[in-house]
């Protein structure tokens, strides 16, 4: 399965494991809650989906790499205690709390989170002294006599032995206690993540046309050759920072992330073309409807790489606009919910200013707690910061209000300004999207380039949400054509089967 399906399977498992009966007991007892085992090549996003799930489900996350753990650090250190059995006093060996178990309790104490994911990476690379104890932990969730708290789900991950010399195959007895999922790299699944992660447009347009370069891991006589989704994402971030700081990227940089000389060389060549076309095509002017004379004719006659680069540049710019607008909508909704809470808490005992300050304090402390629990994405954390900032601005305006009626009037006006500013920007973004379709129509009509544009927008959740909210005639027009073509192709396939 691909990483997207694996994420959904783990989400469903967590939901099932955390289900309780009418008496408050887990329907599946802890010892029967099979830990998940993700097995797949390195760099495909196994760790990333744990962070996403913790954030989406609002639960905690503790991550450990098992490669550095010894028997002592995992189960704790032994010490002698005195016990009385049948009237006889005995020396008994006990263990200090495991570092792993203790970290879960620490997180619960500092954040108040009671449920979460304990993610043990590289589980099949544990030391030989620790390996026998892992079976006991995987089944009974106990290390050295200390039990993992209820409500914490164990997810493990490992690389197949062909990718890691220290990795070992699990025996049948161990596998029979796990939910094993084999995960393979999949560009289509990664594209969804890439859209949210704002991967550099050069990376996306390159991979759309050269998918064979998306993933490659092998050992040759010359050494290891590695190209992974993690490498592409890290390279993307570095390219963006190089551009921001006016530094030119070259093959020496690229090969540090794409550790395959052929892939690095090919992408370096493409990046040079990408930068060339970015200078020659005024993307912002095109999307603003101010297309230079002869530009559409040039695009219509351009070669494959040039067209793919241009569509990638146009789509990237539109998507960035759309993501900005949808994040504004999420911010406005966050502020609205906070103000609803503010209004509900209005009382003579708690004045308008004190009420607002307390609300802001709860948001800021909630963000800090979420960051400690690893249950917030970067976007969620930033949104909470922006929400608190908006409320700080409103607090400054309402500080002099002596009563709630006055404060509500001020807040209502401030909220209206926030919405009006967003709506103005949204109309501008809608206009840029319409201009994208107008330019594409003048260049390529209903050819494959238009299919690419419609498909890419349809695959982006923010774009679909934006279009459903604000509309886009060009998208609707060509999306209908796309759906008709797909239906016609399906009918033709059915006719061929009947004829056979």
C-alpha cells in the first residue's frame, strides 16, 4: 500500500483501540491491541504521518529511534528491594522506570494529554540484548515491570533488511502479535502532502514529467545510491532559502540531497531551464490578465519541458494565492470561535478587558501544551499565534470599554474589517485563477496542458474548497469537459468488451 492508505489504516486502528464500552473499558483489551508495524524503504514519510495523525486526532506523540537503545535504557536499571512473602523477608530485583515509559508519563504530566501514539522507529534494528524483551513489550506494553499508560497506542516502523544492514526479519511468533503493513513509495500519494508542504515548483514540475526519479535506493559497486521523498522535500526547502537569500543553487548542492549522480545532474539541468523560463515568462503579469504581446503564441509553440515548466509556474503561483486565502478563512473561523467563547463568558464579575486577556492566555497556553505534546502541525501552531495576535489587537481597542455592549460593538467592527479584507483578496485570487484558464485556452485550447491544470487543481484540497466557495467559471467549464471525456472513454471500453 502507499503511505496515504497506511495513514488511513493507522487512523482506523487508533479509533478502534480507543473505543470504550458503556462501563468505560476498552472494547479491545490493551494486551490484544496489536501494535502497528510499518515496513518500507527509508524516506517515504513513515515518521511524517505519525505527526499528522497526532495533530489531526488531537492526541500526543512520543517518538523514539530504537537503534541507540540498550537493555538498560529501555527497561531501566536494576535495584534490590526488600519484600515479605509468607512471613519471610526476601531481596527482590526491581527496575527503575524505562526512559521510554517515563517520557510518556512526563508528557501526560506537563500537557494533560491522556491519549497518544508511542512511535518506535527502526524497531527491527534493536540490539541483541534488547530483542527478547521487545516481544513482551509489544504484547503486554510492559518494560521492566512498568506498564505503558492506557490510551497510548504503539506504532512501530522498520526498513526491510535489503535497505539496512543491521535490520533483521521478525520471527513468526513476533509477527503474529503485530498489524503489519508493507508500504511502498507512491508519487500520486506524495503529491497531496507536497501541496500542503509547499514543495518548490521546480521539484513538482520536474517530478510530474520524470516520475522514475521520484524514488531510487540501491547499493552498487560504487556505493549507495539514494533518492527519496524526504530528500526531495529537504532539497525543496533549501532551494527556497537559497532563492530568498540570493544564493545560486548548483549540482554540488543538489547531489547532497539527491544522492544519485544521474538524478542530481538531470535535475540541475532542469533547474537551469526552470530559472530561465521563470525569467522569460512574467507569471504575475499573465495571472493579472496583462499578457505581453506574442507570449501566448510562444507558449503554444513551445516544447515539452518549456510547457511543463510554464504550467508549473502558473499553477504554483495560483496555489500559493489560494492557500493564503484558505488559511485566512481558517484564521477568521478560529477568531470567530474565540469571540463566541468571549461573549459566552461575559459577566459583571469579569470585565471586558480581563475576559479578553484570559481568553488570549488560554490560547497561548494551549499552543505551548500542544507543541510539547507534538500534537500540533506547524500550520496549526502558526494559526494559534495569529489568532492570539488578532485578539491582542482587539484587546487594545476594547481596553477602554467600560461595558460589554461597547466592547461588542468594537469587536464587531474589527471582525467585519477582517472579513472584508479577506473577501477583497479572495476576489483578486479568483480573478487570477480565471486568467490562468483564459491564458491556457488561448495557448492550448482543450489539449493535455488544460487537462494537467484541471487535474492539479482538483487534486489540491484547498483549491477545491476555494472554487466551491468563490467559484471559477474556467474551472467548471473545463472540468465538465474532462468528466465527459472520462465518461466517454469508459463507455468505449465497455463497448470493446461487448464486441469481444
